[in-house]
C-alpha cells in the first residue's frame, strides 16, 4: 500500500471530517512522514511541525473550518495545516520565490484566517474574531493555538486579560512542547480533562455558584476548595484567574484524548483554555533528540539526518557578532548580552557558555529586553541587545522613551537587516534605517563586510551612547577578520574607488555590488559606513566634484539613507541630482536572497542598469579601485 494512500484522499478539512475516528492515527502517521520528506527536500521548519500533527488533525476534525476560525501563533508549526487545507501538492514550492509561504497568509488560503510569523499575536486576533462573530450574531467558533514560548510575551497576557473579562466564546490552546509528558498525563488525567470540559461539570459548577452566591461566606469557601482541588491535578490557577475555564494538561499526541476534549470544549460558552503537551520533532528520533538543530534545517536526507558540509562554509555575520561579543566581554566586565529568545539565531551560544552570569535570555519579550537593557545601563553596565531588525520594531516605544531620551549606552546588534530570503516579508529587515535615524541621540552604523562589522560593533560599544549596528543574514564577501578590537573613525566614510561623473554612495554590504557596477561605468564609490552621523563633508565633496550622486542601500528607500543624503545636500544648498536605490515601497516576498536582490535591482547589473537609465552614462576609462 502506498505510504500516503489515506493522506492523498484529503484535499480539505471537509474530507478529513468524513473519516471514521479509528483511521485518524494512520492519517497522522502518513502526514508526519509527508512533512518530514517534504521539508527534507525544501528546507524549512521541522521540529515544531512534527510536534503538531495530531493537534492539527484534531482541530480540523472537531471544528468546522474555515467557518470556524483557527488562528495559529507564529505559524512555523503550520505545515500539517497547509497539507490538510488543499496545499499538499504545492509543498515542493515551500518558501521559494512564487511558492507558498512558510507561515500563514490570508491571501494564500481561506483557511489561513490571520497572517503571522512574529510571536504572541494569536489570542488578540482570535478575540477580535470572536467579538466580531458576536456583534454580527454569527454562530462560529474561534480557536487560538499558541506555544509555551510565545506565552512568555506580555502581549499574550494582555490578550488573556482582555478575553477573560469579555466573556468571548473562544478557545485558547496552549501547545506546551518544553516539557516531557509526565506521569499525570495519562489515563487518569485524560479522564479529568474530559470531566472538567464536559457539560455536567460546567453545569454543576455554575448551578452551585448561583445557589451559593446568596450565602457569600459559603461561596468563597466553595471557590477556594475548587481552586485547591483543581490545583492538585492541573497547573491552571493563573488562567482561571484571568477568567478562563482551564482544562489539561493532556497528551497532544493522543487523538483519543484530544478529540473528545475538544468536542466538549466546543460546546461550552465563554473563554476556554486547553493545555496540551507535545514533543518537538515527535516521530523522528533525530529531531526529538536535537529539536533546536532541526528547528529550521536546510535540505537533508531523512535517513541520515543533517550532515556537516564537506567544505567549511564562509563565516556568517551572526558568527562575527558572536565572536566579537565574547572578545569584548573578556576585555570589559561591564558588557551584558541580552536576547529575546534568539540565542542560536543571534549567535549567543558561545557567549552563554563563557559568560553565563552576563547572559540574559528574556523570552519572547522585545519590549522588556530593551527597557531591561536601559535599566542595566543606568547603573553602569554596557548592555548589548542582540535582536533581529524586524523584532526591534516591536519595542519601538521603549527604544525611544527608555533608551534614546535618556541617552543610555545600549548597543543594538541588528541581525537580519535587509533581505532575509525564505522567511519573507515578516522577517525582511527593510525599515530599521528609516525608523532609527529619525531618533535623536541614536547612531546607525552600516558595515560593508565581516571585518568592518567587527570594527563597527567595537566603535558602537565604545561610543557610550545609543547605537545600532545593522548586518545581513548569512555570509559576507569572505574578508579576513582581524582579531584586534579596533574602532572606525567616528562618522567618517571612505572612498573605495575614484572615477568620474557619477559618485555611488554605498551603505552596508551593497558596497561590493556597487564596486562591480562602478567598474563598468568608471564611477566613484564611497563606503559610507555611517547613516547617522552621516559623513556630510564627504557627501558634499563628492556632490561638488561629480555630475550626479547615487545612493545604494539594502533598506527601504522612503526615509532611508538616500533620504539622509538628500537632506544633507539641501542643508548645504547643493542641487546635484540624486538617484536613490534600495528596497521599493512594497513588502518583499520570500525567495532566494540573490534572486530577490536582482529583482529589486540591488545586484551589480541592477545598479548599473538604473544608473544608465537615469543618467545615460557610458563606460569610459576603467580605473582600479582605491582603498583609503
């Protein structure tokens, strides 16, 4: 029999709901094998998806999706959901240009009720949907699925606080995959979960409350006894205090437990909370043993697992940062490393090992991370916040009010600046230059290569004021990295190539494409290094000695580095024409980073083409690059 004989009959959740319940375990086995094989061919999130197979089946089996709303948090656990909702045949295109997204997207499927990829938004969105259903008098159910990691964010608790008092008819499913399935999650606990989610328990509890409210002392005693009794078997008191009826924990891989419990909860009114325990990588031993390494792998052979490449890859900017952080921490005892739940992604693994007392993972709490850093800086520490460009957007108020206004020495190491590739628009670091350079007291550095990144980080750290250093995902040009912790001249760019007519001002790693284009156009190229403070003297000098200025940045054009150059020239009364090249005023889709850079005209050919189109420059005497 074909391994996916049952799965191939499922083209929508409606097909799934036609299956007898005794066939669901077989479907789960086939779905898990399909996801494993599919991700091994394309790369993508694996551990989290293997852990949600049964939960996904149970939710679509019990709830009438898409009429009932199913909201996933973050979304990196939604591959089984995509397979069951008509996208099985498109899985080979996952996270590729023109293919399906690795996250839920409203424009991709009616089953994707809310677009996401950043954490802790599901309860808020689901509450909005449940409220809309009530206001429109529509009989629909709403479910939010959130992981235990996402529950570390304040936004999730803000939503719980609001949902509890709103009395909305909604279910929050906590997918807890940070703990093993302990002995209480068995037959007894399954019975208790069914009992507490059933109509008899709910009716008995509500009737008792109605009767006892006439005798306040007895009501209070009964309430405390109920809390005490439930607390002995479930860790749900905090959710009860928010106004939710808590059920669980139950085994998230046991369909015989999940389905009856969800059926009971679906019939209840008011906010419900179901705690399920799953295991990352479930069903694939290699991922179970190493869920972090298999969280987002590239292509691999499932039979042998992830293998180290035969030839060592180039050093990534993330690795450059991680090494710099350790070296600087060894030199300065005041350095504190902070990450909002991105230890591996931001390169802090070695730092945690070497300096555990100065390493702080604050959970998925970007706002707290920034203000925590500000508090440390107030009392003489030198915090470095390692954070993705798009994640810092979530702490913009704290960045301004708690760091910049107080002019505190906090360094923001902005990873994933610019195009990120397969993760798409939600992770594309397009806006940091624009949203940072407008803040007083804030400096923004844009290193062009690995060694300059190390120098820029050192420069920012020693500046003793708020600074951000932005660098892209992946490897750079392969420039040798000096071990010394040297600084760059503050606020100064450098001319890397002398040409004529056109001066290209490059901000960041686009310098190398600019140099290649300039070689064909005989243009001057400046490595600007700083967006703020901008080297206004260099800008003015190049504008006065050339017919036109071209700015190039891997960030949004509106409000970006090119805008800073225009402002500087206007302030000097210089009217040299300026062409601004960067990311267009649109969200960049997922795909291969090289192809995406080509599509937006930020590769060498694209830069050359844009200059020729605007200024009609033709190649003349080609002069060699000049390092200064």
